[in-house]
């Protein structure tokens, strides 16, 4: 397992439930994976392809799963495949669906996938002129990888211009030297994570994330402050429409471009007030924190799904089996995130949280002389299941209240949309 976040901890936790898995090596892992039986953290960078290949070859590793987008964009899959290793995760060419928003937008247009009208710019003055002509609200996106923080939904032209100047001024480094400017879409955002072997594509349960730091979906964008699944806004009829109009055309167009895409294709969608799905963005990996609510509901052994994708036999796999429950996840962050925050705070109460029956996935933690301490912006992701969303959300918050570290922060309104819909 390549990666160190909550998504990777959730993937390892799920894989280790299978008696077929002897051991998992985590590169570099975190404080949560360090405490799992049959799991070994290896102090190595996610971009040390040579070191990862050597470790896999020496230990006769059967499958490498790549969690984060950065090593995928850097070509980790291509390198490991050249060493005859089996990898779950797209090649560098395929990872462009996430690593370049302009490239992904062109792919969507070629595939006739419904998406927001957009234009790409490498010149700040031309970009500003375009914004002035279009007016607000409007969406400004850094073209490259910006850890989920490169998007500004500007409600005024002035805010849009400030976002452009910040991006071209180096806020996101090279990732911000090209921008994509999109029309603003109204509706509810939904995350559709789908697994694919390059020929067949199968969606997992639909989830909804809470991207913004503040309650009521206000403030700066983050990597995600909480999630729930399966979101009721996606009916079986809508999921079928997403499959036919978005997922299958995306894979077919990638294949037509000579790209053999095996891994996760994650479609971030806007469901318009008319009930139509439009793609906001594609990602080339599992979502975080969506993975933390989807995997606890999955009954099919995860390694069967991953191997079917890497061995290009997904069509033969039986339909995925799911628990008939709801899952909710609340992210506990360091105070100050997504701006400046402090690390190294001792964490207490995880055992008490898990004693409620919740699952605590570690994101930004590490073990320091046997003491668990905070080591990132998003520190923990607390997931709970229930027969209803109300029960799952209440259970998650009950567990969250057991956890303490200095200056912690979490949103108290995760699931607000679904609680309203359930009550009605």
C-alpha cells in the first residue's frame, strides 16, 4: 500500500479482513497502520519508485495498491509494471484525468460527457479578460495537483481575479501556471468512485463529501471534512444514467486514445436541480474521506475487486455485495487547517471511541515513542454504521466526542443534507 492517509488506512483495514492476505507493507503508512496486525510500515517516500520496486521484489509482493494521486501522476505504475509487478492504479497517461484539468476537460468533450462549459488559460491577462466577460459566480481551478485546495468558487468578479492572480503568482507552484475557468453549476455534489480494468467499469456506492471547512458548507475548500454513503440523491435510475453517459464513455475514450486504464476512476459530479448529472472533475484514485464510508459497507472481499481490475477480468466478477446500512464519517482536523496548523499533539480517547463500535481511521498521525501524536491537517476520520443515516451520524459523533488532542476541530453538521431528506 503506497500512501499515508485515511484512505490508505481504510484500504489496509479492509484488505486485512481477508484470510487470503498474509501481510501488508505500508509505504510510509501512519500511526493507525503501525498498530494493525499483519501490517508493516516502511519508512520510504511514495515517489521512491526504485525502493518500492526493490521491496516488492525481495518480499514477493503479489499486488501494489497506489493510494495518492501524486505518485500516479509521476508514473509509479509505469515504472513498477516495467519490473513485472502487478499494480492497482492507472499509468501516468491515465492519471492525467486528475493531474491536468484541461486534459480531462478535453477528454470529456471528446467523449461527449456532460460537464460545465470551460476554457483553459496560461496567461493571467487573458484569463482576467475572460472572467470579466463571463461575470460571476464563476469557478477558477488550478490545472495541476493542488491537494484538493486549487479550486475557488468565486461569487464576485473581484474574487475570481484575486484567485487568478494568486494561482499565476505561484500559490500552487507549477500546478497553478495554467488555469481552467468554468461556469458555475448549481445543485448537489456527489462522488461516484468506480473500479475499472480498462474494459469494464463498475461503480461503488454513491457518496457525498463535505469539502468546505466551515459548517453550512462555508469557508475554504479542504481535502474533505466528512462523508456519508450511499447518498439517496442517486437513485438506481440515475446511477444507470451515470454509467451510460459518463463512466462508460470515459473508459471507451481513454481506450481509443491507447490508454489502458486500470484502477479507480472517481467522478465528482454535480446533480443539477433538474436531476441531471454533470462532471465537475475526474480523479485517478480512491476518494478521501469517501473511501472511509464506502469500504465498511462492502461485503465482497476487496482484494477480489482489485485483482479483477489488474488482471483485466472485472466482467467475470460477481455483482458487488453491500451491507444494507448507512455509513457516516466525521473528520477531526488540526485547528487552523487548511491554513497553518501545529503538529505533534498527543492524542487520547481512540480506544474509547472504538469501544462505541465506531471505526477510527488515521490520516495525519504517527507513533512517537509509543505515543500517538497528530501529524497532519486532517488527523482522524471517525466512521460509524447504522440502520438509518440519523443513527449512523449520531453514532459517529458519539465516538468523536471521546477523542481529545490540543486544538482539534471538526464540523458538527456532517450529513445535514441527508438528515433533512430522511426526516421528510
